[in-house]
């Protein structure tokens, strides 16, 4: 599997699937979640409301993932995952690892060959960038399946630099 680390806007990536760092409500929010909802358009919110009405009435559990169509994004699918919120006492890095792992498994189920990830949990959920990079890259490097390219698309130059440094360390 090829891993690419980019600084930029995940909503414009021409990949099969974009991973959304969602909240359990699946109804939009700030950061990456808000940007994806805005770029994908109102049909995404309608699809998420439908998921909440049917298969996920209690919301998406932390560490799990679910897919919707990509709507107005270049990506065919959006994989929504919920990282743990350190500020709410969810400090188990295993839950963070599960968010990355489950997203890759959903991508496999969809037949996605290219996937773009944000820094799940590194925003308002309070995880430090180094931990997110180590967990996310570790799960990706350890994944054996049909995904051929994983892009980590980081919004800030600082996040991209942390991911590049950690990737260089882990790839040795």
C-alpha cells in the first residue's frame, strides 16, 4: 500500500473514499465534519438523518465507521467515523485506532482502492498530533487488504509535518 501525506483540503481529493471525522450524531459539526458536509451538500445531511432514523438511532459509536455516498465531493463515498473525545474523558488510544481500522474495513467492503484520511481526533477532540499520526499511520501500515493508496490530508502545515516525521520513523 502506498501512503501519501499532503497538506490541503480533503474535500477536493479525487479518491474513492474520503474519511469524515464525524461526531456520533452524524448531523454535521465543525472542522473536517463541517467542511465535508458543506462541500457534499444538503443530500449528505439527509442521508445521515436517514441513518439515524433507521440503522443508527443512538448515533454512531466511538471507534466505528459507516459510509454514505459522496454527493458533491469528487469522492464516490464518505466514510464517517467517530474518534474518541479526550475532553469528554475518552482517553483510550485503542478507540482512536479502531476509528482508523474500521474506516479501512468499510473502505474494503465498498471496494475503495484510494482513501483520504484527516487527522481523526486531532482537532476539537483534543488528541495531540503525534499520537494521532502514530496511531493512524500504524493502523494503515498494518492493514492488509485491497486499498492501494491512503492519503493523509492534513489541513495545516504543522500537522502535515508531524505526519511526515512519524511516517519516516515508522517506515524504517
